[in-house]
């Protein structure tokens, strides 16, 4: 078998079942190997950027490796945004791109990216946005390079990796083919470190300190839900989540304080102010979560942090106690140690104010985006995944959609590109075929990348896109108004007829101008089980719940 065939066969062996990418000539051997595969479904996108986002979406709520591919040059460079998301949000993604054949190096051929003679340098580019980039130079390197790359993607804090495959060797025969091994080495703290951390935590419990848990996306990536809820319920520790961890547990849980950060619930912010001890689990103290890294939040508190990434320690706030560990393993070991302490805690009652308990400033004749978010929650299927994109709608969804059991929420993460989840949804749906994936996005988001609707139609992938249609870049407008003395520029645009576009593509299309029409439209889209757009006209002048500039006092 040739190099491309060896790569695809080994991806099959580690249970990759979908790959996303663009057709081209410089990656033709990969295309033919994928076409021959009986185990990997190939999704050809309208734009390679979408493929990179889909690979991220594929990894959001699964342990699977997201795979994307592209032809050399411009096609490969179109993968940049998605790989940047994977890097910032700890998603295991493999990108495979073609590369200039050896006989053309330095000659300035079409799509050359060697960095020679005024050509772009793709090795430097991909090194900056992945954990590591590789170049296969000989056929006999293929299995070794792939094995190292895939294991690097999962090692420690997961992230993206990249492989260059030069066009002139991609069809060379591999004489030393072997099945690669995926050997994920766990990040686990030493027993002594676990014991010291447990002793400190048990001491705070015995002293009846006000302890809260700050739950981040790392708990979802680690599949630590079972151990985490055991810790919280056993020791009656109230918890709040970051926006990325929203939905890890039902938001009706009696210990749930709410979401913290820029669009956080008032009760969660108050609980953070009042806490003596903060147990930070799998979060990175991002700008959104920390009110732009405001000073003083933890000055009078004890910060106990568990993270898989050693660079997370003291990066923003000093941790008084730190465990370098996978969250799931850390909690398993902590629970063992704490069980020896014989600590019992009485059940506590949480009274924490949520956004949904506060009245909205409604106007007659137009839909309030907060009302739309609550309507989405009302009709959201029980095991669904809701993806928000970048914009004010994301804040409304995060603040006003209360997640129930077996539901999940995800936004575009720390890097946060517009339209990321408009496309990532296709990958998420293919990774979790037994769940419904719904996207809440702005009209600006959808216009950036909505042409992948045809990809969903062509591949019969039943995504529902709910467009918050306000004819503007709303969150940018609000920032302009706040920061530039009430002035704003270049935030308004015209929209196409989204319903006509959906129908032209062979999808369902619904237009909603009255809130009472949303439920029937959503139910119809869910029932039809095909790609659908629900275009909802919302009030552009309502300020989103954006507390980025209002830190805890």
C-alpha cells in the first residue's frame, strides 16, 4: 500500500470514522484512499475552513480524533481558524495537507509553501497553531510519523497536530507498514501530592469554610461527571460553571449557583465574592470568566486548582494548592483520600439568583432575544446539544437557556471565531448520531459560512440553525457605543431571504416574527429530521447580559 493508504488504514484502526476536507490535486492520494475506505465517511466541504471547524465539532463531546485534510497552499491555509480553536480549547485534531513535490521546491510553483524565494512558509505557520507539525519525507516514515502525531494530539492537554505529505511521495509504497498504537499516557499527580491536597480540602470542610467549586470545560473533556457530582454531593459543595462547562449537570441541581463570568448569573457572582475557598476544576481563567482578568478576586480567598496543563498554574491567579492531573483521575484519588477522613456534611440549601428569574425589558411587536432563548430551552430535546456561535446571541443563550439532564452547550471557546459553530455542528452531529444538534447563531455568523448548508443537505445531516436576525453585528455595536462615547460604525448590513435560501438548497426554512410562532416552527424542524433554518427577527436594541466590565465587588 502507498503512504496515503497506510495513513487511512491506520486511522481506521484507531476508530476514526469521519474525515472532513476539500477536494484538490495536491492531496489526491489521500482522497482516493478515503474513497476506498469502508470505515471512514468522507465529508467534502464547500470551504476548507469549515472542515477545520467540523473536525473540532467532532471532538467536542466525544473521545474521537477529529480529522481534516486539504490540498497544499491556499487550501491548507484555510484550516488555520479551526486548528486555532482546537489549540485554545484542547481538542484532539489531526490535519493532513499536501506539500510541494521535491522537484518543485524553491521554484515558486502553484501553491508552494516552502518559505523559499518569496513563498509562504507553511511549516512555520502550522508550528504556531498546533502542538507539533510533521513532514513525511520517505515512505518508511509514514507509520512512525502518524503514530507520534496522533499520540501527541492526546498527550497531556489535548490539541491539534499537523502532517505535511509531499505530493510526489504520497503514492510511494510503504515497505514497513504496521498498525500504529494509540497509547494515551495519563497525567496523574503523585500520591503524596494527592494526600496533601486532600488534607487541605478536608481541613477546610471540617472548619466549615465557605467552599465553592468552579467547574470548567476540562471536566467535560475528561468525562469526570460521575466523580465530580459524587464529590459535590458528598461534601455539599455548591458549584458554578464557566460558559464552556454549562450543561455538565442539570441547571436545576440544588447545589448549582449558576454560570460565572461575563454573562454569568448574579447569584454566582455573589457566591464568588462571599467564598473562603474556591476549588477550580479544569478551567483556564479566561478573559470572559474573569471579567478581563480583574485583580483582587482571589486575594482574600484560598485557591485550590486542578488542571491537566502545568502552564495553567499561576498564569492568571496564584494557586495556593495545585494538582497537575487529569481531572477524572484527580477526583478518583481525592475521593479515596477524603473517604478516610470520615467527614459528614449536612445538606445545604442554595438560594442563588439566576438571569431567568429576572424580568426582561420587553417591547411590543418585536421578539426579545432573551425570550427567544427561553423558548429554545422549552422545546429543546432531552438529549440534545446546543451550540452557540460568536456574538450577543451567545450571551442570551448562555444566560437564558437552562440545561436539563443529558443536554450540553458549547460556544466557540477562547479563540472564538465567528461562524465556527455554524460549521462545527456538522462534525458534532456525526460524532453523536443519537443526539440532536441545534445551533443558535447571529445573522452575521450565518452569512460568513452558511453555504455549508448544502454540505448538510448533500450528506443528510439534520442540523437546525436558529438565526437571531437583527441585521447587525450587535455585540460589536454595543462595545462601540460603550467605548467610543456613544458612537458606532460599520455594524449594519442587509440579509438575504434565509427561508428562500434554505428551500433553494433543499432544506426546511421558517420565518418567525412573533414569538408564538417559534415553537411550532421548531417542532416541525425537529420532526422532519432534515437540515433546517429558523430565521427569527429579534430586537437589535436590547443590551445583552454582558458583565465583562462589571467585576465582582
